[in-house]
C-alpha cells in the first residue's frame, strides 16, 4: 500500500484557487472491500456477468466510494492532517470502471 505524503497547511496558508490532487487506480479489491464495509452488494459492482448486460458493459465502482476519495486529499494534503470537511455536493458525470484511474481534487470553499 502506498501512503500519501502528509502536508500540513494552516488557515493563514490557504488562499482561493489552491488545489490538491490524489489519483488512484480503482481495483476490484477496493470495490469488494467497499461493498463489505457498506453492505451495498449491488451486482453492478460485484458481478461481471450481471454488469456485462447493463449499459455500462462491465462492473463499476460505487459512486460513494469514488466520492469518498476526496477525504484522502482533504486529510493529507489540503489543508492536511486534522482537517475535517462538513459537506460535499456530488454530481456523477460518468461511471468509474474497475482499473480506471480516478483523480480526486480538493479546492477550499470560497
């Protein structure tokens, strides 16, 4: 497992327009683990046979799994350790398939 480097920023270090990015290739084991943790065993995520018959033509990651990757950015890079975010607005534009690289980006609220 690769651990993200920690970057600590204080309130006075933050400015509008700052960004941080974390990229992760979504693995089958990630999706299975997320299903185990949440109980969301929708076959679109876990069964290649089922998922092949859907418009996606294969398994896709849970939307909230991909959305949760933002926590890695906020807690390790921007602003960093100890940071907790209070809300998140989601809009899913496309599915994330197993094996795809998923970048997560954080920007401070304006």
